C-alpha cells in the first residue's frame, strides 16, 4: 500500500480525475538546479501532481524538487506543499524510493480549494533526471516570445517585470549604449534595423514598442500589425499619438484597419501613475491576458 499523508485527510478517493499532462511542467531553470544538486551528490526527491479532481492550486504535471535542506518549484504552496515537503524528507531520511499521497484540499488540512490531488514522489535517478531535462527543454522552447523595442526607462522596467514570468523577453535597441550594463533574465539585442526583428519573430509573439523615436515607433508597430498573427501589439503613448499613427498608416501605404489590433496607450487607463515600473506592471498583465488566448492551459 502506498505511503500517504495522515489518514485523517485521506477519506474518499480520486475518481473522475484530470490526469497529468504528458510532460512534467518543470521550468528549465529548475532542471538546472536539480542537475547541480545531482552533480554535488545530494539526494533529491521529485514531487509531481499526478492527478487533480475539482479545484486545485496547480494543474497536473506541476513539479517541485526537494532536498534535505532546500527545494525548488512549487506544487501549489500552503499545507499541501508542506505535507509533500515533510513526506519527501522522510523518504530521504529513510531511503524510500517512491511514495504516493492522496490529499483532499479541505478543512482537514486547513485549505478550502475544494478539490483533491494525488501526488507522486520519486527519488531522483539518472532516468528521471533525463526526463526532467527533456521536459524542461520542451517547456523552455514553448515559452511565448515578447519583443520589447526601446531600452529606455520603461522598456528596461518591462524587461524586469517579465523576468519571473513564463515568457521569453527580448529587449531590442539600435543604440549600444542604451543596453550596455543592463542585466535581465531575457536577451538584449542591438539592431541597426529594429523592425527586422519583427519579421523573424515567432508566430503569436507579443510586441511592445517604446523607442526613443516616434517615427521608429510607427514603423515597428506597422510591421508588427501587418503580420496579423501577433498575440499582442502595444505602443507606448497617448490617444493623440494613436490618432497620429492612424494618419501615418494611411500616408505610408498601410491599411488603417490594422490599427484595430493595436493597444495604445499601453497598461490601461485605470491606474494614473506614470512611473515606468507601474506602466511596466500593468503592461505585463495586459501581455499575459493576450497570450492566454493563444496557449493551452499550463500548469
């Protein structure tokens, strides 16, 4: 009989469950951490959400890795995760290789999600590490691409705001000095012809335009809209700038109807604070909402 959490929280069973996705939803950075632990000879337990019934904090496939004194990733936090941590460290101390936990997310464990999850816990083996590498790489390749044009105050703030999110951010500028010394988790690109980066971007990418030049903003934005496959196309500015852009489209041979796909101003109008970090936070939320319509549900 598989090991489980305390019997008081194990009434019922998982019927009509949503089974885990084929891939484990592990971030590539977490795989790197697990690989480092393995290389150091640290025993590791991998806890994954094997099945979900009803409402739960993570979807099937979500993964966390646990050592005797550290962990990375999350299966949902709260008491659910605390129980998994306890069980994993019991396994590490006792030499157990596998365990299963069937946990109702109700008052028995101090949570009120209302659903139920089954966790599978496995000691790290070379085969499991290889699986994590495969799935982490697949997850990394599938991350949506966000191209930020302009490494000014707001462009840099947006690159920072996107850093912890499951996205691939690219900060693009024609001025080498604009990106010199700026560190973020994405990629910085110096391009003498920034609009060329639009043409080679992946389908359903997000484009955010905020360069030092309004004429360059217009050119890049027109290129992004003309693709007709952007998940999000935003240009920093005002209602007046949007109106000028509409005239620019017509004057330069573009269909003015393309502007229907443009978000300008970016970040919404509800929050009046115009500090770069605030605009960046609001724009990051807009981008996530837009990208959600182009992706399958992810853990």
